[in-house]
C-alpha cells in the first residue's frame, strides 16, 4: 500500500531516526519524492530534530568531571580494600609480605579481627627510613607554595625532574617543603595534610630522594603486583617507601595506620604512573 | 593471588571508566542538577565495579553502563518524585491520545524550526526536558543525546521496541510543546501573528519568531 500524506506523521520520527524497515522507508521515500508539502515537512522536522539534539548536548563540565573521576577512583580503592579484607578473612592473602614474618602475619590478622593497630616492628630499620621518621618531628619551618612552585623548587634542589605526589582523597593538600638530607643524600621533604578513611586529617610527610642503591634493609617488603613497597612502623609512625622506574625514592611517613598509609601511597598518581610503565 | 583483582581493576579503568563523561552528561540531563548527577554516576560506577564479573567482555560496555544508570536512576533517584511522576505520566498519556494530539501535530506542521532560533534556548531545552516524565525523558536522553538505537534502548530500559518508540516520540512531542509554551511566555512566539515585517526564513503562515523581542526578554 502506497504511503500517503496522512501516514507520514506517524512514520516520520522513526524515518528520521533511520529505524524504519527498508520497505516502509522506501515507500516514504517514494511519497516524499512526489509530494512537495511532505518533502518540506520532512526537511523542517529533520532540521528541528538536529537543532534540538545539538541543544540537548550536555555542557562541558571539566572541573566537575575531574572531581567525579577522583571520587570514583577513590570509591574503587575502597571496593578493592574491602575485597582484600574479605579475602584475608577467608585466609587468602592479597598483599603478600615479601619475607612474611609471623609477627607481621599476626598483626594483619589482628587488624581484621579487631581495631588493634598492627605494629610490625622490624629489627633494624634502614638508616634512611629512621631518619625520615625523625625528620617528621623536626621543627624547622616549611616553605609554602603551590604544588607547581614546590615542584620547581624541589627540582632545582635535587637537580632531577621531580613529581610531587598527589593524594587521592578529597581535602588532601600540600602545605610546603623543606630541603633536607637523608642518609647523606640530598632530599626534599614535602608536608601534606591528608584525610584518612574516617575523614580526620593527618600530617603525611614525603621524602623525595635519589634512591639508586639506597639501603632499605630492615623494612618489610610488600609486593603489589610487580611493584614493591617497603613498609615499617617505628615508634608509632608508619612509613612506606617505594622506588619508581627511574630509581627515584618516595618515603611516606604518617601517624596513621600502616595499612591505611600503604593504601594512600598506592592511590597516588606517581605510584600509578610508575606501575603502568612497569606493567607494559 | 593478587593478579585477578588487579587485572579486574585495570580492565575496569580501561573499558568502563572512559564512559564516565557520557554517563555524567546524561545524568546531568536526567537529574538537572550537578550534585545529583555526580552522586548518581558514583553509584553507577561502584555498582558496575561490583558486578564487573557479570559484564560480558565482547559486548557493548557503554550500553551495559547505561542500563545500570537507568535502573539506578529509576530506583533511587526517582522514588521521591514517583507520586508526581505517575500523575504527570498519566496526564501526558492522555494528552497524546486526546484532542491535544491534534494541537501538537498542528504545532509540528507549522514551523518546528522556528522554535529554536537562538542558542540561548539551550537552558530552556534542559528545563523542558526535566519536566517530562522520567521514562519519556530517559528514552529521549538515550536516543537523542547518546545515539543508542531503538534496539539498544529496548535492552537498556528492558522493554519492547514498540514501547521505546512510543516513549521516545511522546517524549519529543512533550518537549516540543514545552518549548512552544516557553517561547510564547517569553513573547518570542505569537500564537496568532499578523504581518509585521518580521522575517522567518521558511516564511508562510507559520509562527513568527521576533528575535529582537526575544533578546530583550533575556
């Protein structure tokens, strides 16, 4: 049956969406070819649809999207962490302490079972780590600046390309930096405020140091995939150290729980980048 | 031991996360509120991550995510408004099958392009979209913003293709009607227009847009 003017109204939206079956489509095409009024109607309606679609395109919201991206990734971290705890509860370790000591294993189990803070005390900490912990409580003032300014200053001081780590949780901020020395090497201390998973702020210090050949014996080694973290707890201060693919070292220390700090480190941008490169 | 979880995370970041922008935009159009849109998409992504195992790797990830978005939107974000929505939907259904239909068709025949002469109307379009019932709005967002096919929308909304078509077409019709009402309310569009020398490209007896008036009203 040939398509007539009165049919066009019903077929038009589907026709314009390109969803008519070939038979109906052809019959609309035929009718429109013969009928100037319907041709105009199709043209006008197509043009309207095109314009309305353009107007419906959501506005670009880069800032909101960036914030959302961070939020989602932090949410994924939480999911991973939860999954890890569930696995640990069921006896499958997710994070494997490299040379797993019994004390550490016990501490990890305690962490799950109760709120007791795990204190895996390694016998003799590497001097760099010990100094980093001591450095936390030094009272020389920090030099303040934006993350960019701090990066530039640290770079000049260390004479190496430097990335200041960014922490994932919202509300994290870089407060400033100090030039320091660690185990006889130039180092830059960065001071951050970072909220833990319950939202209370902790000071986190990060020592940036050329770590090629740096002695980290004494700290415990955790493996996350192909990446290694050296972790230690000293006098109530947790430290996590890792070397990036260039042999650059980051020593994180904080009074938050070791586990919590390790997750913060794993969530930083520098860790991700280095892990991705390594995995390729 | 660690591998499966890590691989899962990496897959998810590679395959699902790139759709964050689309989801966010669509959510913004659905909720019309940046805060709600963010919360909605956050929910969707975490849900998707939890059910990542059930996603078939060679199927369409965007459609899968939008299905979760649709369900989450309908279930949690619409509940509060449900009562009003049902009423609106009932009225809308009736309007599209009543004499109003004739009226709307009359609108569409006259000068549909004339409703949209200026880009500052985009806020009006967003508002008009927000006013139509959720199911209709979803169909419009999925088709006209995201470009899903009828069949994909049917899978996302878990309904027959025929239902998609009726929701989509009614949704668009309601949208057009709202736009027309805004235009009239702002004095852009006259219901009945004499000849004052204003120019509409398609001319004839259609509704006249007086752009100067329109701009002044802003």
